[in-house]
C-alpha cells in the first residue's frame, strides 16, 4: 500500500512539474521554440513552420514525353520516374522528372523532350499557399483543405446526430512521430439510421486520398456523405440506404500527404522521412503497403525508397495503413478460410471502395489469380 501511495505521489508530482514548466515556458515565450526542438528531435520533416520556398527541392522538375521501346522498358520507367500518362500506340510516357532523373534518362538512353505547356502549369510552392481564411486549396476552389474537410465532418455529426457517428480511427505518421504536436487524426464518419438497430445492416467503407495529390477523391467522399444526409427523408432511395446500411466515409486516408499538396507539392506517398530519401521524394506508397499479399505482384511496387511506388520495408509498416486495416477488421467479419484463394460465402456482407483519380481503371480483389 505504501508503495502504491509513493507511485501515485510521484506521478502527481511529475504532472505538477509539467504544468509549472509549461506556464514558465509560455511566460517567457519559449513554447514555440521548445515545440520546434521536439519536432526536430523526433525527426519530423518541417511543414508549415518553414518557408515553403526553402523546401522547394522540386525546382527544375519538368514534365517530359519519354520514348520507350517495349513493356520491359516501360516497367523500368515506372520504377524510376513519376509517370502521369502512357500513349501505348506511340510508345511514349508523359512523366514528371527531376533534374537528376533527366540525367538518368540520358544515361540510360531514353529519348525525352520537355512538354512546355504542362511544365509551365506545375504549381510553385513559393506562391502556392493556403490563405489563413481559405477553406480551399489554391488554384482548386472546389477542393477543401484538410482542416476544412475535418471541420465539415464535425459539422455533419453535430447537425445529424441520429444519422451519424464521427470516429477517430488512428493517427498520421506526423502525429505519432511528433507526439501530437503535428499531423492529423484519421477520421471515419459513419452514416446510418441509428434508430434501426433490430436488423442486420449492409456495410460499405469508402476511403479517399491514399494518394493525396488525387484531389477529387476526398471531395467525392465528402460530397457523398453530405448528399446522403441532406436527402434523408426526401429521396426514398437514399433514405433506404441509411435505414438498412452503414456507410463509413474516410475522406482523408493520408492527411499528412494532403497538407503537402496544399503547399504546392505533387505528393503521392505518406510523409515518413526516415527511409533515407530526401525531401520531397521520401515516404511510403500507402496503396502498396497493405499487409495482404504485400510485395506479391511483380513490378507493381518498388523497394527503391525514393520511388513513388515504394512499398515500405515490411507489410503495414505505416500507421495510416495499420489504422485503416484495423478499422476494416472491426467492420467486416473474416469469413474466408486460411488459404489466400479461399472464397468467402456468397452471402458475405460488405463492400470496400478505395477511390483514386488516376488511370480510369476499376480493380477487383483477387485479380492476382485466375482461381
């Protein structure tokens, strides 16, 4: 008992010391410098606290048309440069390439030419900054910022308490690495008629912005939630959806990466800066980091830490991936067998959709196998 009292007294003393230290730092204007030291010690790359012009390591990037000879050469290009579009008949790839990558293309014998129109349209981090009172990304008035998206989700939860539940399902890499001083929560807005509890409901999970530069995905997910709620009791089909189903909206699966997009960077991965690649090419492709069949598809991901397709050093290595996977396991019961190709029962409940705005493709699970 005495030992317990000593432990409680020790913890209380530490808490009191922490409070006194905070007020002392605040009194002498040391709170922000102390925060900067903690962020630097945690290895968190600077974000809004540094002039984006000082971080403009993408200076000299161009959009280029690159000629390739065959599928093997195209796969090499996919692993080395940021390909935006492929003209298969002309055997030409349109890609964003850095000065170092331009040198590599020349050394490897890939003919390329600059697309002046697309290069001139590239965002400049020195001027591409969100105004303090703005809710949208500069140059993209229809697309909300991370802050505005989270605020609107909270507003929906307040306006429709009988139809929603707002859940914090995990933390971004920045938030974990900085002990909560930076970064964001990953949030899920659950839509359903909370009064209809006596039926088995269908489950739909929709996520956006795994690749944060694909701006439309977050907006589509958020607008979908707004439409369902505003039309409940008005549109009979949409009313039925919420009466008999639960719809989980996760508009920002990669909020840290989205904040870099708001600063004018064409960010695709998360913001993990510990893998040895310099800004702005560090991070892990969350869409290649899932634990199921990780590194299974030949040529679909990369071990190069600077590649846009870098899969991470192990399955589900990133906190964003782990948060999404844990949430999916809570929503969907695992009804399959032990084998990778064991089918689920025909009456299995649930649909999961990951929204992307590149490629004009629709991928289904188990396309890795003909079974």
